[in-house]
């Protein structure tokens, strides 16, 4: 039941960096899923995240089943709300938006998700989710009706992450927002990483190898790539990029 998280802890202990490809079911055409699967299998990804802020898609179950059949990576749900849960996945990031002050995203959706999760065998991984200001309004901000944290107030971000850890979260996820203009500041990644023990996920607005490498160098344990791969399934084709990531 707890393989995904234990494996991530093991990777962290071995200083092996991890990479998740984020797939938004709303943006996937099942007709093209074969190519998608082929590209994922050629990529250096270690995990698949599935979800988005809005997901209205009816294909979630079908997509997860297909991915599970052809891809040998943990499939982890990254839901915007309880309607985005599939029993066919391996695990779920049980997110609490600790940067915000909207009770719906701190506890209400989580309570509503419990009867659904009780009927499933997903590995539930509690995650302190922190939205960081990134230049323009992002979907997470719009949908959750919460303010992101000031990107220059590193001390407050560190305290928020530490509070998340003290509350018992198993991950801290620093999120600039999908398609963000500016990724999470490297200095913030560094200070948060230095002040928590649990694994640190970083995502949003990372669009090239250097962004990935920098996030790792400053302390991210797992980097999430969504838009860059969505816009170009050949994103990881660059052999140099893939091999460099593998050797990290
Ligand atoms: C969003 O962190 C993820 O939740 C990924 O963001 O789409 O900008 O890569 P991008």
C-alpha cells in the first residue's frame, strides 16, 4: 500500500532526482494516446501525474487504464477536486492548499473525497500544496479563489512549508501554476528544501533542461513538467537532455 511514497523516500535518501510528467485529461485526445505513451516511455520520467485545476473530462478512467497497461511508472492523481479520482490509478496526492485561506481547499474537498477514497485502494499521500506568485493569475488561483504567496517573502514560504510538515504532510509541493510565466524562485526552493525533511516537489513554468536542472540543484526532489511536454511531445527527444537527466 505504501510503495510509491517509500520509493520516493528511498530515492531522496540516495540523492536520486525524480521527474513527473503531468497529463491533463482535458487536453488529451485519446486518438493520439499511442504517440503519447511512446514518448513517455522514451522520456526520463519516473512518475506520471494526472489532473488539472478544471478537469471536466469524462476520459479519466479510460486514460488511466490505458496508461497503466502500457507504461510501467506509478500513476498518481493530482486532482483539483473530488470528481477527479480514478480507482485505476496507483496513488493520489491528497492536496491541501496551505498557501491559501479558502476552507474548501484546505479541508472541505478532502472531507468530500473520503467516501470515494474509502471504496478504493489508492495510496493516499498527503501533500502541503503551496501556490507561489508567478507574474500573472494562474488557473489554481482563479479556481481556488486564493492568493498565491509573495515570491519575494521567502521566510513566510519557509514557515508555511514547515507548518505543512508539522501538520503531517508527506510532501511539500511548491507550485507556480501550470504554464506560469515565472517558475518558483530558486532561492525559495533552496530555503524551503533546507528547512524541511520531507520530499520537495516543484512545478509550474519549467520549460527547459536548465529549469529542471536548476530546480534539482537548489533542492527539489521531484520536478513536474506539464505544459512543455503538452506543447511538444518531443520535448524529451533530445538525447542529451534525456541522458543528462538520467545521470542526475
Ligand atoms: C502544474 O506544476 C505543474 O500543476 C506543471 O506546470 O504545466 O507549467 O509545467 P507546467
